[in-house]
């Protein structure tokens, strides 16, 4: 009799494990990709400015006030979704926003910003993606919250939303959750 129930008990145990795994997965943010940079200095970079390609922007040039480094590209459909939210954030003055144009042609990026508006205090260009590798960029859009001292405070993968700004970004500026 017990031998006949053994497959049933095995099925119930396996179903319980799968259910527990699903429940644990729901508590985590599916967009949360851990970054080894959190709490460490942002990687050094020397990248051309989009609007003035002869001007090189270095990490040190951006020190002094916190900023959101927003990875975007003209080829990125999700970047169009988040762009009005980034523009609203920049207009609000609550956080400086720096554009990080990723693996994009300069002409395409300029045309995209002309079409959708340029909310960025500065736009730097990572045409070959090498600086993106140092940051651990998987694709666009991604955003890095950088402290005034150049420390990476937070990484967000995917489009920034008003909820992300209020719950993830702004609290970290005030010494909130990591």
C-alpha cells in the first residue's frame, strides 16, 4: 500500500518545492540585477560629449553633485517609453540627469534627441560599448544613481518610472535603503 502512495508523496513534495520557489521569486524584483559597483566608485571614463565631440568628459568632471547616469540609445524602444519620465525628472531639478548614449551612431542620437527632446545636463557617447562594459551595462535603458563623490548608489535595469524615482532613486540620495 505504501509503495503505491510513494509516487503521490513524491509529486506532492515536488509541487511544494516549486510553489515555494515561485513565492520566493515573487518577492524579488525581476528587474533587479545585482551590481558589484554598488557602494564603490563609478568606473573611470573619458568619453566624447555628444553635442561637442571634441570635448572629452571624464568621471571627475561630473563630481560635486549627485546625478542619474541614464543609458539610452536611438535604437532602443523602451528608451522612448521612459524618456518623458526622465525629462520630467530633469525639469523638476530634484536630480541632475546625464545621458549615456550607448552603442549608437552620433547622427542617430542627435536626431532622436531633437525629435523627443534633450532633457540631459550632459550627454556622453559610448559608441563602442567599452565604458558600458566597465559599468556592467546589459543594454538600454539602464540607469545608475551616482553620488556627489562619484560612488554608485543604485542601478536600475529597464525603463525608469515615477515609482522608481520615488521609491528607489530619491530615497537613496537622502541616505535611504541600499
